[in-house]
């Protein structure tokens, strides 16, 4: 259990966190007469995007940074100066400016629930991420319109049910490219395993999903073709949309982070928009009253979108009735992870450090 506040300076300047505390100091030239507001923010937290990791990896870490800003009543900035435009300079970045320095073991020790077990230990961090996506990390008007368009088209595939007022579906994210399995000899999870998992999830979660469509997203056009050929039910994806603006956002090739910066700015922008729309429909994030929402999502943990899909689903829909020992409820969980399959504890983590 941690003592004191996170980011507190230790006594005698041992291991000083100057990099995080300098923003508490207001230069004399910015001070105004007592009772008047300062001309600049005196306390800030800035998250710098550098384009060296995937979009959802950044969003997962950004959610925790935004939570720290809320907790400390600081202004939260996102610096996109270097986003997908190369490195900071010829010298390596100071390690104290990196996410792995601020969100490593001390962060987990401080913000996890020390009196709980397994998944329950992570509940405060999960809730912080969810609040960040609700209140801080939100799509702009143009992206919001694309998300609403995709949801309305998906809704047409969902049969009306007298037993429920909420239109629902199952989502599936199939990652290829540079995200191969971390803990097994297989490079990727087979499409056939997704098909079996979707069928089992429909049977396990009841009648409301028995005829529900699947929202499918993948960075691989060939994987989607294989899924579409084999899946017997209805499914919808960006590539299938009748809206040209949505179809154009579908991934045209398997994603490789190391090659991403070699693409044109127009192509990078297109793929980023497509990923945000996919993420919204895979997870249910940023949904409005009356929008269809996923009851379950199938994915692999090596992809960061899988981690944040759970946040979008919400604690209860994702993990079911988690018991006192923090075990996932295998009868009601909607977050279905196909790579580690519960072999690693805890089954969910909030973000990946690089």
C-alpha cells in the first residue's frame, strides 16, 4: 500500500520528481494582484503524442493521465506536435518524461485497491479510464457524425425484440499485422475460434443475442473475407456500409506500427478515423440514448483495443458479477478474450507500457 500522495516529492530530494512538479511554480512575471486570476494555467499535465505506438495504446494511457489531471484539478493538455512526424531529436527522450516512468509499478501500487483481489484491485483504475472517455476523450463533431451513421446502419440489422427495449449485438475485433500472440506458439487466433466463441457467447448470454448481428472489425481485409464466408448469421462492418464515407475508412492492409509513418498523411488520417469509428462500435463507447450497444465483445489481449473494449462495455457487462476474490463471472461476462483465456492473472489490464 502506498503512503502519501502519488507524485509527492520524497524527503531530502531523494528520487526527486522535478519533471512532474515544475508546473506548480508560477514565474514572477505571470503573478497578478491577489484575488485576480493568473493569465496562464499554473498547474497542468500534458500528454505528448509521438506516433511511436498504436492509437488505442495512446488512448489507454491518455485516459489515466486525464484522470490524474482531474484528481489534482490541473488543466489537461494533449501535445500533438510530434504525432507521427518522427522523433523528438537526435538524443533519446529523458526516461522521466516517458509513460513507463509515471504509470509503472508505483502507479499501480498507489491506485489499485490494496484490500481487494485480482480484478477487484483494478476497479479504481478501470473507473478512472471510463470517466476519462466519458468526460475528456471524446470524438469531435465530424467523427461523431460518422459514428452515429455507422450505429444507425447497424441498428437496421438488429431484429426488434419485445423482451428488451435496448438494441444489442456482439462485436468482434480480429487483429493481424504486427500484433502476434505473446504467450503461445500460434501467431494469430484463427477465424474458426472467433466463430466458435461468438456462438458460445450467444448461447451463454441468452435469447436477446440468439439472433443478434455481429459488428466485425479487423485490420486485415483477407481476415474479414474469411469471416464473412464462414459466419452463418448477419454481420456488419465499415467495409459493408452503404455510406461511402464509412466504406472509405475500412482498413486496406494489415497494420504495422513501424511502417505507419511511411504512409501519406491522408492515409494515416483515414486509418485513424476508421479505428475510432470501429472502436466506438466495438465497445459501445460514446453511445447516446437509443443507440445500439454491444452486450459482448470478442478480442485478443495482444491488441490494445481489446483492453479498452472492456472499458466501453462497462464493468458489469464486461466481467459479470465479479466475486469477492476478484474472479471474472464466466456465466455473464461479455468481454471474451481469446488469446490468454484467463491463464494470466489478472485477466484484464488497463494499458500497455512501452
